[in-house]
C-alpha cells in the first residue's frame, strides 16, 4: 500500500463470538484469527482490498477506527502535533517490520497509523 491509503478498519467489540456472527451474517465477512495475531480476528471485504479486525472495546476506544498507511509514523505524528493534533497511542511494534500508532485530529477524531510490512 502507499502513503495515505486506508489499510483497514478496527471495530471495537465486547463479545467476539457475537460480533463475528453479526458481521459475518450481515456482510458475509469471513472473520478468523491468524497465527501470530490471536485475539485480533480479521476479515477481508469481498472486494479483496479492504478489510479490518474486531478488537477489544476499551476506554477511549468505543467507535470504529480507520488505519492509514504512512511512510513514517514518527514524521506523521510530528506533523500532526505541529498542526493541532495529539498522540493518543504512541508508536508501538506489531512485528519486527511493522508499527502502529493513533493520533487525534484537532476535532478529536482518532485515526490509526500503520507503517511497515506484514
């Protein structure tokens, strides 16, 4: 993916089984955990391009969140904060070659960032 592409969406849920049944039935998504990503059941939309994951609902994470590919999370967070945004979740490792973070825009909307190769 390229800088600025929306990589996926995360949907916070309280009951993984119930949410899997709901979204599978509603949209036909095949939702399953992948090896190495236990507790983060993922799906791919029928277009084969977009997709996402069900994630544990937590304080401060109660609405779906888009994840956007960036060339550099460090540079994106620096630019966001210089322009009125804030860091919500600092850069964190997913794998040795991929990272994520979450920023808030000046209106408080949370946007996830993804850098790397999976």
